[in-house]
C-alpha cells in the first residue's frame, strides 16, 4: 500500500486510516460531520496526493487531447483549467479529469487516483497515432507530486499569506498559476476543488511537501484550519451534485446519460474524437436513462446500489449511485440513474430501503446553496 508525503502527519493527528485507491489515506479525523462543517464555515485541508498527474507535451499535444477527451481543448488558454472525460470507444467513460493548459504545447491532466494506471494505458494506446512517445511527450508524474486541497470560505485568505508574489485571492474559478507558495518556486496553484466551498489545490514536488505543510499550518492557526478526511470530501461533493467515478460514472455510463453533455462538444473546432458519432446520436435521439439528483421526502438514508421505484406500483425505474445524510441539510440526498420519464425536477420517486418504499423527489443539484 502506498503512502503520500503527508501520511506521517495524518497518523500523528490520530486519523482513522484506510486503504483507498492503493494508498493509506485518512478517512476522518474528528468526525465527518465536524469536518464537513469546518469546510462549509471556515477552512480545511485535504491530502489529495493520491490523484494522478500526467503530462502531455509537444506540437501534437492539442490534437491528441482533442481526440481522447470529450471537451474542446482548443478553447483553453494559458492558465485555464477544463473539466472533461475520456470516452472509452464503447459509449462509456474511462475517467473524468481536469485538463490544465500550461502553454500551447504543454498540458497537465489530473485524473482519479483509482484510475491512474487505467488512464495511462488508455493514453498510451492512442499515443502512437499522434507520434507521442510514452515516457517522453507523454509522462506519468503521479508518484512525484504532492497535492493539497485547501477548501472553505476562508481558504484563499489563508493561502494568500503563503503567496507573496501574486494576488491569488482575485483569481477566477477554474484558472491556475505557477507561483511561489510557502517559499516553493513554481508551485501550481489552482482555483479548483471538489467541495463547492471555495478554495484551491496546490501541487508541489514530493520533496517540497514538508515545507508546504509546515507553512500552511503555521499560517492556518489563526484561521482555525482543520484536517479533513475522505469521508467529508464525499459528503461535501455530493451536496454539490458532483459525480464520483466508480459510483456515478464508469465504463458503462455515457457522458450524455450522466448529464455531462456540457463537456461533450460537437463542433468544427473540436473535430472528431472517440465515440463522437455515438454520443452525438445519443444527444439527438435521447437516452434510456438519466442521472438525476433527489432529496428524501420521508425519513431515510439512500445508499449506493439501492433500487429506485415508481411510487405505489413499485415498478423498478432506476438505481441510486450515490447517497448520504446531508450534514448541512439534515436530510437524505442522492444521485440516481432513472428512466427519462422520471427525470424531471419535481417528479415523485421512491427508494427501496430495507424493503420499504421511502418517498423522494427529483431535484436539480446542487442540493446545498450557500
């Protein structure tokens, strides 16, 4: 089992540790609800060093990325981040990811930890068509990079104290810069995250991790900075309706079914890409299931894999992919794939919980609105 450059700090803080994506990761420190509230109301830090980072470089980098991703990479400019996915050629999704444009011939792909090896193999399988060589123009730097997510309404005020060279508080959502952070030159600071609470993600080399950690906690003392584990990361992302690969997305779900048509572009600037024709057909003709958000009307906590049925008749209409008791809303919320006729906001549905129909209603995420 792998460790991150910050693992010793988590163990020292008494975190509940468990294996996740091949890493020994902190699941919780003081409790999921407490950590969740800390991010919604103040500031917390997540170790997300388990995420994968893959560089794509050279004059054919753009053409390659246009082919292997669903979004239009040509719309990016230096310092811009884009959410996208890798179509798998069979109507499903290899992974969802972030694409960072460093310059016209240099891109950084940030992929899900559990999928890094699969993503690497997928990219390597298509690289020869564009003259990219794995280990050269295509480079897997995942084991060399440490990453922290600093999230919450006080996050950027705190992080600004570590960034003397640049006004990072005024940076726009889904942009990034290379700057000095905690005395570390050329760190990547990205106004992204998985919580909907504001903040940033910071990438440094493993050898600089201790310096970043020490400086962040020194500055964070007066902000009430707290450690946050993967448990609260999941409840925070679900309150925003953000998809999680392995739950809401996988090799059998298409981006059109998942409501990700907005990152699936069909245009002259985009050109041909994997599954182009298939996904265009789905967009034009419709799909047989759609991913929706729902809130429990009656008391009950939905969980991954629970069956969704039509109220009364009990006709099976779908499956819960993510579900929890929302710490902010104090009610059950979830995501589910359902038949299209049940996908409209306001539609009544039911979730089978211990054999009973528990009433719920389709809603449009985010569930939590600050």
